[in-house]
C-alpha cells in the first residue's frame, strides 16, 4: 500500500574512482537454485528434514532483523526473489554506479554451522559451485569466498584444497559464532589448508553455533545483537592469538568482517598487559599478542566506525595500520555503507586509495 | 519560490505517493488521509532514496515499559539505515538538531487557478475541471 510509483533504482552518488567492496552478500532466488549442485539425496533431505542449526529447533537467525531479510528496502530485484539474488540488479544498483572493481562475495546462509555434518558439507560444496556458475563466471569483478562446514575440520580442509588455484575464489569464509572459539584445535585443519593454498581466512559476524551471543546469555533486542558482534569477534581474535594459531601458521592472514575495528587497540592493550604477567600459561606464544594482531589481521570497514571526532578514528586506524583496512558496503543489507560518505576529509591520497582499493587488491591477489 | 503542478488530485489518492524530478531535485509527494506532503527524496544521512521507505508511526516511551505509538503513517523510515523523519516537517528523530529531511509545502488548487498562474506543468495536460496538487520549491 505504501509505494505506488517506484522510481528507477539508482545509486545516490556515482563514484568516479574504482573501489573494492569486500563484503557483498549473494542470495538464492529460489530454494531449489542449489539443487543442480547437490546430489538428489540431499534434495530429499532438505525437503523432508529442513535445516537444523545448533541454536535450536527453528530456521533462520535467532534474533529479529530490522528490515525484511535484514536488507535495504530498495534492493528487491524487479524480477522477484530476495535482495541480493539478481546479478543484473546488483550490477545496476551496486557494481556499476559505485565503480566496484573488485567485489568479494560472502554467502551467509551457507550450511556452515548445521548439526548434520554431511549435509553441511554438501550444502557448502553446492554453494561454492553455485557462486562460480551464477556470479563469478558471469561478472569478472566478482570473486567468491569458499564456504566450509566449519565444525568438521577435515571436510572443511578438503573443500579448501579442492578449490586450490581456482581464480574464482579469493578467501575462505568462516562465521564468528561457532560451537567453540575459533582458535581451538578442531578448527586448525582449516587454517592449515588455507595457508597451504595461500588464501586469507575471513571471519564474518553471525553464525549458528548455538551459544548465546553474549557471555551473559541471550539478550532481548536486535540492537544488542548488532553491538554484540564486536564482542563476539573479540573472543574469536583472542582465541586465535592465545591458542597459538598465528604461531603455528605464520603465513596465515585473517580478515575480520563486519564487526567493526574501533575495539582493536583496546583488545591489543589488554592482551599485552595480561601477557606480561601470564605468559607462563601460554608459553607457545613468542611475541606480544598485539603483534600477532597487527601482522595477521585485516579489517573490513562496514559498519564504519563513526566517532564524534574524526581524530579519534584516525588514531584507531593508525594503531591498526592504513594498510589493513578493506572497504565494504555489506550490500544488500540494511546497514549498507555508501562509499562516498564514510571516510572523513583529511586523509592523504595514498591512504585513501589503499582504503578503497589498494589493500584489497593486494590481500586478495588481484592485479 | 516557484510553484510546480504535480498531478490532478485523483491521480494521487490517499495512501499513495508519487516520485518526480523537479529542477534536477528528486521529490516525493505523499497523500496521507487527504493531506499532501512533499519531501526531498534523498536521505541526509548517506543519501538513500528516503521516500522509498515505509510509513510508520512513532514509538516513544516516557518510562521503561510505557510505550506510546503516535503519528501513525506520518513517519518515514529510511530504506537503508532506518532513520525516522516526520513527513510533515522533515524533522529527524535520531538527531533532530543535526539532521532534517528537506520538506516542501504542497497544496491543492483548483484547475482554474492553476491555468491562470505562472506555473510550470509537469508532463501533464492541464485541464480546468479538476483540482491539482501543487508544490512550492
Ligand atoms: S541513508 Fe538514510 S538512514 Fe542512512
């Protein structure tokens, strides 16, 4: 009833210089879109039993979302289907007007974190094949992330190795909420395989691991989930550092996706301070925790930190390094960052270029 | 201030909105229960097409547990980050002092007045029988 005459979809501002968008969420137009990539046995399984995540007998995420599919309301494709499910509309609304030279796809409803490990594995393989078929082979600006059945380290590693050398893929994708913190040994085969094939591992906010979002239980509101992602990602990062993942896999590169970066310095300071006193507990660490973080971790920008005073933003970035930030919009989700509006004035041309494009091209090996 | 004729009143019944571009500015005109309002169709936050959002009410609370829901159908919620604006005034509710959406006065005028005036008709043949929606920019 609300919208009577819909204007042509368009970006509000067109962006002249090329950018990378390191967090784009492709969606399936229909439930059976994955069937060509899955054995018949799994079609029947899906139809009979559905999808069971660790968080209980329900489908979908455990918190409500502010907008349908947590997406921009202007992002429904004209031909139907959910937001993010149409390549031509994505080109028209995102890739062309914002001059996206590199777009990294991060499928979220992916089979990661399902209780049935065989089914999780089959879904992940299907999604990886589908990303090539529907997206990366049709638009060379787009690159895919390898989704893996996270809780089954061996199967996840096998899927990563299966994609070795395939230029359609530029990273391995995990989610932040899993059965255990991501530094634990059950996940090490993933890091070993990723290091071996030379791809960074992205950790995107969200997940289906069954634990409450916060250490003090399940909060009431979606807004608590939105800020809780940062706390969750801190746990992930502390675990990766303290379990010795970076010591064990010295070439591993991690990307923290969609959980902010303003908290990075304080986590680093806190870890370092405790490490001075408690290093005998974690003698496998050879360096200060903050050094692992600064050497091994990249950060996507959306949701871009927005302090009252821009100097504070620049101070945080100085701690992290201007070479470690990767611009992202989070299209088609509702908290989309508009590229021309997120970075305040006062940034040198070299840092600006690195922020919007250079860092991503380097990390993801795009010439 | 220049006045622009938007449409005959019958073309914009209650509950509908119309998008148009006037002097290169994207504008949306709303008919809310017979009253007409105009807004710049660009969100002051990050520039989304603001008027594509849903019309909602305003949830306010004097004390935790007490919720008042008023202005039903008079608040537009941006399709991107959900900032809320009063379509009567353009006032924002997230940060009223720093952000406001540009609101334009909209009136209904009889056709006879419209054809006589120095008005610019938008893509429609003006006839004198009906009333017209007119916006001041
Ligand atoms: S662009 Fe409208 S709320 Fe952000």
